[in-house]
C-alpha cells in the first residue's frame, strides 16, 4: 500500500492527521517513517506549517539518541537538510522550531552546529537554554554545561525544574561534587527541590559521587516516591558495590506495592543481583520480552561464566544485536574457549553484524595461549580492514596481546603509529614491557611519557613498581612510593599489592609488612602477595598465619593463595601442614591443583625423604607432570643422595627438555657427592655440547646505571637510576 495513501495524502492532504502520525513516530522512535511522510507531503505540493516542522524534528530527535544513529552520518545529513529547509521557508523565526532543531543537533552530538544555531537565534527562551545545557551535559562536556547555566542566570532567566534535570548529571563525579551541592542549594532557594524529578537526579548525582548518606536522605524525604525514585536508589547502591542494600530497597519497593518496570530489572542486574531469580520475576510480571531486560540478563549470565544460560536466552531474541553477543564472546574469551569465540564470530558475520571496539578487545584479551596467537593476528587484520585498528581501545588491546607473546617490536610499532597517545596507551605499553621482562624499556617509556607532559596514574605506578621488582631497583621503588604518598594516590588494591611485591623482591620484607598494615581493606591479591613474600623469605609460620587471617576477614583463598602457603610449607619442611592445605584445596574449595601446586607437594615430600608417597602423588595427578614436577623430585634425590631414582628422573627430564641445563647441574652434583667423577665429567660434556658450562648465573643487584634501550626501538637517551628517581620527584 502507498504510504501517502495510508495517511490520506493521495486525495486531500490532512495536516492534522499527519501531525498525529508524527507524534506516534516520536513515541515509537521511528524517525524513518516520519521523514518519508514529510517528503511525500512536499511532493504533494502542500506547504507544511511551523507545527509540522516542529513535530518532525521532535520525531527525528527522539530516535537520534539511539547508539545506531550516533554512529551513522545519515541522520546528521538529514538534520542539515531540514535546517536548510527551515531557512528557506522562513519558519526558523519561531523559537520553538529552532529549539527543536537545536535539540536534534545536540542529540546527534553536533554541538558546534547546536551552539551556532543558538547564537543565531534572535529570541531565546528557557526551553532553548535547557536544550543546549542538556546537550552539552549529555555529551560529556560537564564544565561547558555548568558555564551555560551560570550565563543563563546572569541574563536574568529563571531556571525551571527541567533545567536542573538536564544540568545536575554533569556533576555526577567526585571532582564536581562542590558544584553539585551548590546547584542543590540553588534548587532549595528557588523552590525547585520539591519536584520529584529534581530529587531523583540529585539522588543519582550524590550516588555517583559516593555520598550515599545524602542520596538516602533525599530519597527518604520524598513523599511521592514513583518507580523512577525507587530505581534511582537501587542503582545508587548498586553502583557503589552495596548489593545487599540494593536488594533491600527492591524488597521494600515490593512491600509498598510499587510496580516494577524494565529499568528496575536492569538496575538490579547492574547491582550484581543473581540473574536467576530476576529472570523468574521478569517472566512472572511479563517483562521477559523487553529487549533491555533480556540483554541485561544475557550479560549478567555471561559475566558470571554461565555461558549456557546466556546463549539459550540470546537465541530467544527475535532480533540479534551486538551487546549480548559481545558479552557471550567475552565470557568464552575469558575462559580461553577460542573455538566457541570463532563460532560466534562466524554467526556474527552471517547476521551482517559488525564487531565494535569492545567486542574486539574482549577477544584480544582472551588470547593467552601461544596456540591462539594466529587468531590474534587474524583479528588484527580484521580490525585494520574495518577501520577498528585506529580506535585507541583496540590499539591498546593489540599492544597488550603482542607484549604477552614477547613481540615487543610489534607493540612499539603500533604505539608509535598512534596519532594521539593518551595515558592509557602509555600504560598499556609500559605494562606490556614489564610483563615481557623488558622492564628497562618500561622506564625508558616512562621518561618519554613525562616529556610528553603526562603525569603517571595508579596503573603507571603499579607497572613501574613491578619493573623495580624485576630489576632490583629499590631506590627507584622508594621514590615511586613517595610519589604515591605525596599525590594522595590510594594505596589500595593493585598499587598496594605492587608496593608489597616490590619491597619483597628487593629484600625489604619489613617495609612490605608496613605497607600491608596501612591498607584498610586488603583485597585477595594483596593478601596473596604478602603470603608469597613471607614464603620467599622462609617465614613459613607467618605465611600460614597470614593465610588464616585472610580467611577470618571473610575472603576465600584462590589457587595463588594455596600456592603461596604450599611453597611456605615446602621451604619450612612442614609436611603435615602441606598435606592439610593440599587436602583443603581439593575437598573444601573444590579446586583442581595446577602443576605448580603439585611441584610444591612433590618437593615437600621428596625433601622429607617420602619418595614413595611423592611418586604415588605424581602417578595420580589429573595433569601430565611437567619439568617442574620431575625437577622438584630430582632436587630431593640430590639432597638424599638417591642416585638410582635420580638417574631415572634425569632421563624423564631429558625427554621433556634436553636443552635445559638445570637437571644436568643436579645430576653432576649428585654424582660428585657419591665420588663418581667419570659420570660427573660425562654429564658436564653433555652440557657443553648443548652450549652450557654449568657456571653461568645471574644475580640482581642495584647498580648506578640502567641498561640502555636499543636505538632502533626508542630515542637514544641515557637513563640511570638517578634519572629515574628524578622523574618521580615532580
């Protein structure tokens, strides 16, 4: 059927009916139909009124806020065409028409066009100011939005409640909390705080600034709490990690008889609620067909590692989209299931859905095994072909991937090709160099980063501290610690963990303890670092005590925790304790021990002379024993002079890696203890044949200069420890 005929344009144009259709298009966010109708109206030689154009702009701007429109040039071209038509027809003189166009530009992110249109308007009312303020606020230009508000007040216009609803979100970060409180005071003085919409945005603002006491106070003051108010409070607790409180608000909402909507479900899922009961509740109240609810459920299932439920729910979607598919891909990539990732990628191609930067980065982060490196190369090519490689997020992901596989040259090449180098990119390469064991490169990059005017953040400091631990740069590490204290960087989580690790590796366990005691709420990684530090120094009883205290604080140990405590038992010869923790790991926490855990236990049993038990443990392993496991037992043979078993183990190790000099040295020492000098000479000859002499070794001490970097990778700058120290003084 002809579209024009469906609205009565084929016989006699009916503007009133057309206006109703435009309103319907705005409600359904269908700008395409509104534009088609408008073009057919012009083709019928009917002159639209100023109301027609205002409604057309409203219909167009309503749908322009979707992510699809924001990433397309077509709506922006259409906005310019409508603007041209307004000028030609002379209806731009009507304030509300120009305001509608201004709002359209703002929602498309064309702020320069919106500002120019605003400046050209002969008359501007409060609604015009609101549209511009809201546009700048929505697009992240918080300070500009605040400046516009001040300018509006200076020109003598009285803000409305809608003004504050558009402005207050600009203050939703800690550095702007003072401005937010000032606007709150203005609202009280002007009597605008009585409106529930204003109270809702103020509540949300305080929550984003982590001032939950103020948010809760505003919420309790509301006499007419609507569903938006309840949703705001649920989201407030959820964003601050108070998941139990978010659920309590939801339960109270049910007690009050308030009906939930899709935003309620999404807010609960964002608050880390268990997706299964939320899924059931959504089915019960008939919200399971809402796209936002399904997308959030899929993302939450995927985030929790429940790929089966996530994929089953995703398949029920009538229209597939990128957000839930990215979540499922990320879930598989996190587990290293690259076969599943590639299957989903193939499905994405069949649906003609193009990957975005977030999906690409999630895949790149999942590529950790050398066997999957070729997949990473393929996605690098895909990103280059589709223009994603110019996205800083993707480039950073590629830098991390190449660094992970020790391809530092490729990482540097990507970095130097970047037009703009934000601090996150510097951090990616610095961290990559440290992870690849090229810490001297990391300090060289840090020097260049300072020259470019970037100040280090917590991630930079944590990476450099890790580099200090690798190189034994205690003095540089101390200067970095001073920088952290001087600039009020939080010594929590990864920064505190990096400091503990640095002091431990640089021989200052007492300073590591001091840092640990200063951390108010150590995370699991911080506890693990302290346990491993005690183990490294042979303080096995302190390591075990730290392990117990961690559990008393309500934290469950992970595999790294058990590795630290087992290593401590091995160093201290605590056989019974080692057996106990190995059993707890398996039975109480249902963890499958890794090769390193088995190596610790084999070493512990072997050093105690319990060779039969050690061999039984190896025989019953779920994994194929590697060089470390057999090597731990061979080392125990040297301690107890078990030549026959040692020779058997040496053959095993020779088959695994005949180029490693470790077991040659152990066998040579074992034969020397027994006085079998001919065998000693035979082993040493075998070692010389593979290019080793058994005498080479490496010791790490702090010296007065750093190893320079290769000139073809970076600029030729001599960097010593004094230079490094000076870099963190300012």
